[in-house]
């Protein structure tokens, strides 16, 4: 394991609560299944910026819906990281693409809730694409207290406020996960990695991690703002965009409302619809029939 130095305890509330036995702990592959009706699967973005994997066409056949997805030829970002950590400049390049995509999602009221290298794909030009919104939430799922309450995510990337089971802001937990992704790109390993799941949760809850010795001062400062256990003090997406470390070589993409209008038949309209699901999208995919692939004989 690479040498590490300088323990960095995230700045947060002055008093850290001990993790009580009442906090439910989950196995590594169980926490992502606690969605009931899988709310996020009802929502699909018909048009998205370059950093999102695109659903080009949809067709309904009998009782099932089929989508033809953009092919991410480069595979998972995780596969590239597993071969060795990235340079700071390469980490910044991919992180800029990730934040651009997350910023777009949040502007449309969508919170991914499961950002990790396994859900970041690469196209033939090695540009990043976000995929797998199965655990995502939208604004109409926010409870009267202004927070989300579903326990979900991947253990090593989950924010401490999810563990506290008191509700959380979808944007703030996505920012935490982005910080973990940036750490992994730069270090080549997880900041809170522990063989014992409970021990890992304790470290996450207290914000206990170490920087690799090769981490620059600017990146240390930047990462510390992501991994702040106090969500109210955690860096925001707008602050990320304006940070000197992030801005180096960054070309901001401007999105306009007209860029995301569905282009269907001229006599069709979707007025009054803020969120479109699979059934809404299918009528706009005229002339595309996959039924021959599924008919017997």
C-alpha cells in the first residue's frame, strides 16, 4: 500500500456522536437494495449532456420496454483505476467531467445517490459518462422536512448523514461521493477502506482518513471540503466550479432549456410534464421497432 501521511479529520460539528447500536448496518451488496418499488427506475432523461450515457430509442413490446443505449466502448472507469492511480492532471480532467454531469442532474432535480467509479463509463474517446440511475431520487420524493430518507448507496461512498438515519440533502450526499471518487482517482485506493464494515462506517462517521504523501497542498485543501462530515459546511457544486484547483483548464458547458426539448412529431406535445418515464418517451421514438427480435418463429 502506498505510503500515507497527515491524518485529516474533516471539519464538522464540534461534537461527534458515537455510532449507536440502533444504526442499521448493511452488508456490502444489501444496502443498495433497500428501495421498495425502485423509485429511480421510473425516471429516464430523454436528452442529456455529453457526460451522460444516452438512451437513443425506446420501444414497447408486450409487457416490457426496451432501450437502445449508447455504447461506452472504453468500459468502466474503475477498470482503468485498478491498473494504477491517475496523475493529478488526469484526475482533474475526469473530475471536471463528473462535476459537469452532476451539476446538470441537480439542475434538473435529479440526485444520483450512487456515484462511484463502477458507474462511470468511458466512450471511445475516453470521455466520462454517468450511468446507472437505479438508486436516484427526484425532487418530488423529498419529504415535508425537505430531506430524503431512503437508506441507499455503496458503503465505501456513502455520506455520514445517511448512516445517521436523520434524513439528508440529495445534492450534499452526491458531493460527498464525488469527493470519494476524486480521492480514488488520485490515490488509487479508498479513503475509508476497512475489511470490517462496521469499522469502515465508524471512520466515515468521524471523517477519519489520510492523504497520500504525493497529494499537493491545493488538492488537500480541495478534498477536505468534500469530506466534511458536517453537510452544512461541505463544499457546494457552485463552489467546486469556482475553486482554483478545479478551474485549471476547465471549459464550462452552458446548457439552455431549448437544448433539452424532445423532438417528436409536430402535432405532439408534452406540455405540463416535468419528469418523463419510459412510457412517456416511447411515442417519440417513431419508426423504430424491435419486435422482430422477440417474436418466436
